[in-house]
């Protein structure tokens, strides 16, 4: 372990130059904290202070009923800092140490557990602009990156050298540092294991010990994984990478029930030794069929086995022959495998999706799935499951169900039901995958030894407790610890248990409330832009590919930002002229549509939103013109064109019309 004083970074890193940032019309700085930050001599960082921009950082991917969030927490940060170098990060931490202001690290904001959401103001430290690949060593098969690099961008750079990732989340648009700090279980985890097995070293900037470099040999190394921003800010990571496989083929087999599918998955894990293996329940498959032009996959529970070598292909052939199984055609197997990067596509059928993510022993999964399925029927839910096999005895299980997030009561009830189902799984021996805010009721199930060790390390790395406070160890919020009481494991745990135990009495009440919400509170017809905003998964996949965002650095120009603008307008919030004018900074390039998780048709939504904003604030044609010229000549834009992401390549965008490019 090496450590450096606060104020000195170990790795010299490049930072974004002024020429690559478009200076949109200034917004007056709001609040004392941003001004204090600016005066403190902050290096290599952009400070966002307007309410419109800070509002975007008051949430992550999760859809929690807004009223609940606002009652319990104060989720809007007082300032947002987009760091562009480790020096900038250290400057923010030094400021926090002096003032006691909290710092909430954030990557792409794609996690659904509330880990990057402030509970009581403070500074959100947006790491997604620290997005440089520092170096790739082809011979050693390693890559060193700034923590804000998105997995997809890293994989693209690796591909140029014939290399690829060992593992990544299916949210390939999330950041390396974000995944280090949360989950770590994703694609290829069956063969490559948890992310921590594939990271060789990392640097973490801490308020108490400066920049600390940890390698696999250090005892504290593994504590950083899943630490959810409690210890410090991960600034750079060195990963093991591998050559692109010469041949690969996913195989798809269907089963009449989940028990036989999971048995086969376990047999295949031993006999075939594939790169990855996962299960999808019949309802999940039926949604995939719904998205195809015709139902093509044989109905049933699916096992997908992803293989990269010839002996494993042969072993798979033998396994299905000896079990007298029929395999689905290769094109369907490839379709399902490729859809792994779009797990939220089906969300728009809700519109809205809720669920739970747990880690459990392989042996307990059949019973957990059966129990959740039975209880879900009683709770008016239709659950679908996904299971990713891990090395050893464990597996990651995801359970989702559709909901309508436009119906506040129904949505609140369904969110509560997901807590009940998590409790059910936890009582059967599972543990929550991540904690954040929304799984805090189950934080007592986290490995005890690990939590104690993390707490001990926190007293060294973060002696003043400024890192992401009010989470993980003890939840607090707008009213201090009182806000967190509701989710305290000692309180919420027994409440959930009692509701489950008294289900003959409690479930009919939930059922009647659900019926009432569905029948009486069905949302009236929603305007087009709000309907689209409800269908949006808020995942952030559209942010990193948006040339406007890469030029301006303000998320309000992105699809996710515009969704939140539409929601704010619907809630009656005032949108300032500067905010509106940022919304017009759009190339109409459709890169956002190409990567959209919910497969939304976004351009008509932009047209409608812009039309409504233009009626209030007019449109600054000159600024739009200046922006288009700037963006078109930027290296970031060229890189997007090279990657085939920009399909509606803009020629020229004038003002006043329908936003035609
Ligand atoms: C479509 C979709 C698919 C997904 N698939 C997977 C999957 O396969 N596996 C999986 O595990 N998860 C998955 N997720 C959840 C989520 O995308 C991942 O956990 C992701 O890695 C989070 O990264 P992020 O950059 O978005 O972090 P954020 O959501 O911004 O932050 C997550 C947590 O990490 C902390 N943090 C972020 N950056 C840093 C940093 N640099 N230093 C210190 N702390 C930091 C934050 O404070 C917060 O507590 C998926 C989500 C979506 C929407
Ligand atoms: S069309 Fe292009 S510039 Fe506009 S929001 Fe989508 S990705 Fe960004
Ligand atoms: S517009 Fe699409 S990609 Fe962007 S946040 Fe919404 S669902 Fe995700």
C-alpha cells in the first residue's frame, strides 16, 4: 500500500482541455457552497450550481415515489462538481475535510439503490468526466483507466488492440469506478468471478490519508469493492484484460419449468465449463417474444450458455444429446445473448419496473423462486426471474415485475411489495446484492466481519465522516437519524416479517389497496412527452454517447436530462430561460436512440418539449448555431461518428423551426 498527502495524486493524469468544452450561456452561480468551492482554488473541475442542473443529481436510476423521497431526505445537492483529474478530487475532499460538508461520489448514476443520491444536501462529485484510458499494455494484458471511464468506451479502445474485457456489467454505459464501488457481478462472472479478481490495483482518494494505492496483495484491497463511496473516491483502476476470442457461440435451451432449467444450468456449469451461464424465467422469455416481430422462441424457461472454445462446444453437444434436449436455433440464441445489454427494454410495457436483486446459494434458488412466485400471485404481481451462475456455490438472482409509475399509489404499494419479497428471500438465506438507501432494511445481513473491517478502515480514510454519510452503516436523512428509522433493520425487519407471517390478514388489505389504485386512480391520459418520460428507465445509457453532453458537460442536454425537465415541468417547477436554452442544444444525431435501454423514439419527444419551452422562453438561434459548429468540429464527435453511433449526421441546425437538423 502506498499513500500520498492530500493534494498530491500518484498517477499524473490528463484533464479535459478548455477547447473541448462548449461554454453555453452562463447561469449565475447559486448558493454559498458553490461560491466557496470556486474560491477554494479547485483545480480541473466544473462546478454546477443552478437548481436545474443540481436537480438531475437528486436521484439515480431508481424510481422511488417522489413524495416519499422528499419527506425523508433532502436529495438535491447544494453543488455538483465534475472532476477531471485526481487533483480536482483531492481539492474537493480537502474542502470537505475543512468544512464538514459531505461528498457523494457518483459515476453514471445507473445503480438503482440510491447510493449516489444525497440524503442531506452536500456535494455530488460526478466522476464520469474522468473518462480517460491512461494506458493499455498489450503484452501484459492490462489497462489502466481513470475511474469515470465507461465500460463500453474502454472495450472499444481495447478492441483496437485485439483485446477485450474480462467482465463487465450489462450496464456497459456505467463507469469502472461505479462498478468497483457497487456490484462487481456481471457478464462472464461465471468464469471470471467477481470484478475484484480482475482488478490488479486501484487508487482511492481519501479525506484522511490522501491518495492510497492498493493492490491485490493488500488486505484492504477487497474492502473497496462494494464500499458504495464510504471510504473515499476511486480515481483510477488497473484491470486485467484478455485477447478477443476467435470464436464464440451462445447456446439456448428451453425447459418446461424453472426447476429443470436450473438443474440443467448446474449440470452445464460442471460438464461444459462455459464462459457464462444464465437462466431466464418463462415470463421474461415471453416478453422477449413480444419484442420480436413474431413469437419465435419456444415458450418456457430458458438457459443460455455462452461458450468460447471448441472442447466446451463439444461437451455442450454431448450434454444435450444425453438429456434428449432440443436446442433453439443459433440466431435466437444470439438474439437473446445480444439482448443482455438491454435488460430494461421491456420496461415500457409497464410503464415501469420494480424488483429485487439478491445473492443466494445455488441449492436454495429453486425454493426461493417458488416462494416468491407463490407470494407474488397473492400480492397481485407477475414476477420474472434472471439467475446468473457464479463460480462456487452462489448465484445472483434478479426478480422484476411490471408496475405503472404514473400511478403513485400503485407504484408506492409495489415498491413496498418488493421489500416484502426481498425479506422473504433473505429469510431463506439470501443476502441483498447492494445496500444503498433502498436496501438498508437488509443491511444487517451483509457479512458482519466485512462491515466491521470497513468501519475500522473508514475511521482512518474518512475520520470526519464526510464520505457519503447517512448510508450503509446508519441511514439518516432530512430529520437526521429519525428519517432513517423506517428503514432500520431492527424496525423494518420485524415489520416485514410480521406482514408476511400474518399474510391471511395483511395480504387482502394490500390486495384491496392495489385494486383501488388500479381501478380508481388509473392515470388519466398523459401528454406525449410525460408518457415517454415515464417509459424512460433513467439508466443514463444515452449520456456518454451524446455529443452535446460531451461538448457542454451539462446533463440537461441529454435524453435523460430532458426526461427530467419534462417531469419537472409536469410537477409545476419553474424552468429558467438558461435551462430551456440548454435543452435546445441538440444535434438530432439519434445516438441516444441507438443505445436507449427502453428503445424510445426520442426525437418526437424532444420536438414536443422544445415546442413547449420555446413558447415560454423563445429560442436563441445564434447560440444553437455556435453550438452545432463547435460540436461538429470536436474530436469527441468524430469518435462517435467513427463508432457508427451518429446516424442522423447533422448538417446544419437553424433556429425557430421544428428543430430540424
Ligand atoms: C440496464 C442496467 C443493467 C445493469 N446491469 C448490472 C450488472 O450486470 N451488474 C451489476 O452489478 N449492476 C448492474 N446494474 C446496476 C449499475 O449499473 C451498476 O452497479 C454500475 O456498475 C454502477 O455504476 P455507476 O457508474 O452508474 O455508479 P453510480 O450508480 O453512479 O454509483 C453507485 C455507487 O458507487 C459510488 N461510486 C460511484 N463512483 C464512485 C467512485 N469513483 N468512487 C467511489 N464511489 C463511487 C456511489 O456513491 C454509489 O454509492 C445495471 C443497471 C442498469 C440500469
Ligand atoms: S440527438 Fe444526439 S445530441 Fe441530441 S440528445 Fe440525442 S445524442 Fe444528444
Ligand atoms: S432515454 Fe433511454 S437510454 Fe436514456 S435514460 Fe431513458 S431509457 Fe435510458
